[in-house]
């Protein structure tokens, strides 16, 4: 890490380094940003994990969490920070040509904070409507239903297509240019926002030529609830309840991430019993989520029976949840310092019954669907994503591993009880639809393996550490990654020492998955788009937050 | 007609809550005088309509997963004849508003509702669509879907259990069985101490 | 004993006795036949809808309709009441004449084919000398209705659905037609009653086991594709095109498409039964020792044979429908033009040689 510090120093002599942080943290001037970013990319930091917009009251800034797709040591993350004091026209150079996924992340920062990224090709809002007034995440934003009432009209399709971009002229002033995304003669089909197979309210404006897809322009924000903004006015335990509603299919894992982030910041030691229980619950959730992913993908391909089979087996997990935690979909089980209550006496037995049952059912899935000639014929040779593309777009989780990118956070930065169990990180090299399909079923088997190792060895003791009634985090920044069923889920907390956080950011793995649709589906058929989006298994509320 | 005359197979009137509300609804209807001659025909029509309510596949977030559970093997709403989920709003009878409705989604939902053919019913599923739920304070969430479209049945929960959804659907059946075909559309104006779900 | 042809003759003779005027008798009979067929059509559709919902539920570890009537038996009637009274939406910017006509064309095509089916000995609407040809011809009318519906709705999804359906139906019509032609070579007649009479001793599928069996399989696949049902349900691919070509239809107009879809399944099974499985002919073993068995088989009424075979084939079709995922459009066309079509042409040749030799 020291040599990285020296390297950045040579690129940007004015760079300031923070001491004692979790990661190597550097503050640089906006002018030096592109130089440092390019330099880091050359040194192998090719994975832009997270891009966070910030409002420091006197200035607006951006925080980049950058990591490597092929870490030599355990976990290497570099945090870059930059800011500008101009609140009227805050301009920061774009890094969208260095890390491709920044195209979308920067649009998000523009949407929330009004930060203009110079030379960014597409400076539209990402979540809110184009006619929204103001930037809601700024600290001086006032919620006013008269300025921004509930809209009554669906916007004209042409409004979606005017793409502004900004560049600096010779005097250093911002110049706005607008171009149109599609031409008049293009055949555009709106898939969504209400469509049976967009897995939520996603809006894909798809340019077609006959049945063949030429371009996809995704629109988000139909389920943007402003969770991050709401978190800023909540205490830490209150925030927990919103994390499960981000990506409801891996609720416990998201909550685990936030819990760990708070525990790490507050210095709370979680008892071993709670760690084991959390790991088992996480893996059960992963199985449930992969089951829904598998079921929905089959449904998208027209096999409704397979869908019902997946849902049937998921109910078994719901039963286990219900007995211990009381909830079905929203388990509400993890709290800061451990778990809410001890496991039910039946828990161990039911989980043990479930493991052989699930193994038998996976065999059935293979018979019913995987070995079906039509299904196999459709999934093979279709929807490829190379490893380079996956890294550039930050496609993590099962989809990234299907492209050959070893990106499992459970292996890179083990948490909870993951360092005590043996499991394989499933890797495929093909990057096709069939690889993504198979990897989910294989991961279910690995999850069963993890549960099998833990279930008999849950240590005795407390399931919850003693936590002060009002949790206050020491001032600073905290970042925690967990591996949820869709990939690398990150929680960023910026605390000023108060009982509320100053800024919370959730890194959603699903946004990358949707952005990967365009490169994967171009020149494929509509039916493939539906199937490929099923194989990516994204959850829209996780993107929109 | 009284509440106890509404028949739902293998369910007693006492098994249901909010019977007073339905009683008020009936009285409101009877004020205009039900035509006796058409009552038998009404019964037949209402029997058909209440037993063949095809839902529209609509889900924005979490509650949609529980809606899928209702459709799947364990809970199986096919028993009620509701399993013919239609993807086109033109052919659907009921829209389960399952999930949060945001400002950006609101006009889309309104349009979907307008595209449905009469008779159409709305069930607000879960806290978010009833009142905004956990996201009530947000700048981008509609606090209650009844601000945009009229709601027939509210199913509370976050998300409601599949059993609660089945119960809500049976409540909707009871409501449909009170309809008077020859005097449609009729949305009585009842304030039951809560927000009024009428046309706004 | 349980034959219905006696009933038909009885009605005719009673009417002829009561009324002297010949044309009036004929008129009354035509009306009776028409009403009878309409009723049968509607009842069969209801039965098929219930059957599909129940059977698919059992495939999926569910129960299916149970609450309307005993075991949910009158569930489709409730659906019918509902759909009859559902609002028919008038949509702006549609080609409204075509929009209104389309469902009628679809249902007409299927009803006209239905009328030519031989339900039992002596029970049929018409018995042309070119009956089979008529059936192939008239059942293809449906595709025009689907194309019109897709075009007139002024909706991109319906248009894609209609185009898919056009490509699909026109392609599969070919191998279905050739498969039937193969059997015409064997039977030597296009008249349905003659085709069925020719199978009194043994069904055609047993008379020329190899080519007839190949033709039977090809016809089942192609026929299944013509009914637009999974895995060939591309025109209305729910997860891709919302509801395909009938996205914009509501109420009874949608009901027509819905009915026609189910009845087409029946018709395809009916044609397959008549041409390959002996129609209403009972199962007979052509050997002396089996005389008792043959008599027992012959004792079962012909209409029961017909419906038994048809529902057997429908069960097969449902099984396929609820097991397989959907094909993609290029795979669908490849299956037809590169596999089914050459095989059926070769099979036609094989059958001609077979007929010459045996």
C-alpha cells in the first residue's frame, strides 16, 4: 500500500492522505482526477466498486472506491476523494471513459447532487423525472409537494431521448450540447415499466429491427424511494429495516452488511454464536434467492411448471425463517450486535431435513429443465459477457463468476463465519447464459455445503452483544462489503459522530447487471433479451433504492 | 339484504372482519332501492364476476414476491379460480397494487388502471400502497395509492402473508356480490373513520 | 345401442312425418344442427378450459379450481358469465373495422372446421367428398384473423405477435398438410367418412406402421404448433409480448380468441384421430382368436371412441404444453424448414412406395 501512496503522490503532488482509515484514502484536486484515475487503472485498479456523491455543505464532492479485479494480496481498495466549492455549476471531470460503469454512477451523482461531469456523453437524470426541480440529496433541499407534485401525465417518449452533455470551452465555462438518442425512423419498443418479465419496474427502450435488438436504453427510478436520503434522518437501528426492502430477495444479507458496518465503526464484538447463525441465515437466503432466480428465468423462457417448482421449494426455507424469526420475506432478524433472539429449538432439525431434500430437488430441476433440449438449445451460444466487460461494468456475483471473474467477497474479504468453512467459489469461463444458469444451481449446492458444516457446530453462548441504547458512531467513514445473492453489496457510512449518519450509500450489484444488458443483447432476439435478463437475475428496487 | 346473506364457501360471516363496513355499504345501496325483479339476475352476474376475478400481473417491489407465493404451489389461488393472470390490462379484472408507488410510477399506474375494462377492482397490498408505509417520509413516494386510483380492499402488512392476501381476495368477493349490475357504476361514499377510498 | 345415429334418424323421420313440406323439414333440421353444433362448441370449450386448468394444476403440485361448484366443476361457467358482461373497450387510432372483424374471422375459421368433424357414426355436419381438403383449407383462415388483430390494434407488441404467428402458421401448415397427404395416399380418398370406414379393420397407423407413424408424429408437432400453444406459443408469448396479438382486446372479443384457441386444440386432435387413429372406429385386432375382444370393443359407442381418443391426444398436448419452455423464432422456423419439412416429403415418398408394394 505504501508504494501505491508514493505512486499517487507522483501523479498528484497536492494529494492529501488520511491516516488510520480502513483503506488508503486520498483527497485530490478535480484537475488531477483524470491523471490519477488513468494511473490507477494502469496499475491494475480496474474495478470501480462504488461512486458516491457527497454534499459537504460548503462544497460538493465525489468519492471513488476503486479495487482490483485480480487482487494480489487480500483486499486492495483505494479511496479517491475530490470536491468543488462551486455549488451553482459544480463541474468535475468524468471518468466514464476509464471505468465504463461510471457512466451510470455519474448520472446518479448528477441526479442526486447536480454535479456535472464534464465530457460525460450522457448527462441525463438516472432516477428522477427530467422535469424534477432541484437535487434532493443536497443538504439544503426542501421537500415541497407544490414544486414537485405527483405527476399526472406520462412523459412524452421524445423527452427520454434528448441527451445532454457538457464540455468546457476555452474560457473554462460549461457548454451544453444536446443530441438525440434515436432517430425518427427507428422502431422503438418500450419494454416496461410494467412488463411481466422485467423483474420489477424497469423500463427498457429497445430499438428493434424485426425481432433483432439493436440498442437498449435502460430507464430506472420507477421504484426510487430515496432510502439513502431517509437514512440520514434515522438512527442506526432504524436504518436496518430499510435495508431489507432494498433487495428483498437477499434481505438478510443486505442487513448483515449494514450491521457489520455499524459494529465495525462502533467497535462492537459480535458473539461467535451470532456469527454462526448469521452465516446460516445468509446461506439460506442465498438458496431462496437463487431458487427464485432460477424459477423466474424458467418462467421467462415459458416454462411455468418450473417456476412453480422453484417457489414450492422456497416455501420450505420460509418455514424455517418463520419459526425462528417470525417473518417470511422480511425476516427482521439481525440487529446491531447479533441477532434479535435465539434460534428456535426446531431450527437445527429442520435445516438438517432441508439439506437432503434440496439436493434431491436440484436433481429434479436438472431433469425437468437443464437437460431439456429446448431449454439447452436456447441457453447455449447466447448472451455472452467477457471477463473484461464484466470487470469494466462491475458485474459481480454469480454473473461475474460465470464470466470467469473470481469476485466472491466471502473469499476475498471473509466475514462472519466464512473463514471457518470450506467451500468452492464456482467459476465458469464461458460467460454465456448457460454458465449463469448453471452457476446458480451450483452455488445452491455450495451453500448447502456451508450450512452442513456449520449447523452442528453452532457454539453456545449469547446471541447478542451488549449494545448501548443509543448508538453513536465516531466521526469518520466506514465501508463494508458483503456477498449477496447478486454480487458485491457495499455499505458506505459517513458519520459526524451524531446518532444519525451524515451520508449513507448502498452499492447495488444490480445496476451493473442491467447495464450489461446492452452489450449482451445487441444483435440478439427479443426472446433472448427476456431470457438473458432472467439469467442476470436483477432486482430493480435494489438499483433504485 | 344483510351481510349474513353474502355466501362465501366454507366461511362464516363471523369469520370476517369489518362486517359493519359492508352493512353500511348495503344500506347505502338500498337507499336507492334494489329492484326485486332483477335481483336474481344480479345474483347470477355477481356470482360469475366474484368467482372469476382475473388479476393483472403487476408488482413494483417486495409484495410482488408474496403475490407470486399466492400463485404458487403452497397457497394456490387457482382454488378460487383467480389463477388466470393476465398480462394485458384490457383483460384483467383486478389490479393488485403490490409495492411502493413512486412519483415516477404514479402516472403509469393511473394509465394502467384506465386501460382496464369495467368492472375493475383495485386491491392495495401492503403498507406502501396503503399509506406509503415505511417510506412515508420520502420525497418520491406517493402516500397511499388511493390518492391516484380508487381502492376496493386494503391488505395491510409489510409484506402481507399469502393467507392475508387470500382473505383480502375473499373480502373483495363479498363486495362484488353486493353489486347491482343495472345501476353501475356505484361507489358509495362511506367514511369509516379512515381515509376515504372513493374517486378523487 | 348407445349409438346416436338412431336418434338422428328418429328426429328426421318424426319431422318428416309431422310436416309435409320438404324444404321446411330441411330448414328446421339445419337450424337444429346449427344450434346443436354451437352448443357443443361452447360446452366443449368450457370442458377444455376446466380440463386444462385442472391438469396443469396437478402437473404443478397444485389443486386447481376447487371452490366453484363441486371440485370446481362449474368454474368455466363463472368465467363465461364474467367475460360476456365485461366492457368492450373502444380504442382510439385503431383500424376499427378490421379490429372488430378479426375475432370473428378467428372463431369462424375454427367453427367451420369443427362442423366437418365426424363425431360418431352418422354424426357430422357435412360430409364432402373433399372433406379433408376443406378442413385444411378452412382451418388456415384463422391466421388471417390473427394477422388482422395484430395489425389493427396499432400496438407494437401485437404487431410483433401477429408477424410471428404469420410466419409460424404458414410454415407449419405445410408439414401438417403433407403429413395428411401421406395418409390420403394410403386411404385413396379425401372424403372423411370413407377415410374412417377404411380403418374399420385396423387403424391407419397400424396399416402402414412406419410411414403412418412418422406422419402421425409430424402431424402432432405441426398441429400443436398451429394451435399456438407452448412450446410454440410465440404469437402470444406472455413473458415477452405481454399478451401477443390480442393484447388490446377485452371482454367477449378476447373471449373469442380464448375459445378458438381451446377449440383448435380439439380440432387438431380430432383430425389426428380421424386420419390416423381410426376416428370413431373401435380398436380391433385382426385375428380370429380376438373375436370376443373385438365384439366388446365394438360394443362401446362410436362417439365414445371418438371423444376418448381426442381427449387422449389433448392430454398429450397439455403434457407437452406444461413441460417445455418456449422456442425462439429462429429455432421454430429451423425446426420446420430444416427438419420436419424434408422428413415429411421423404415420408410421402416412402408411403407411396409402401402403397405400391403392399
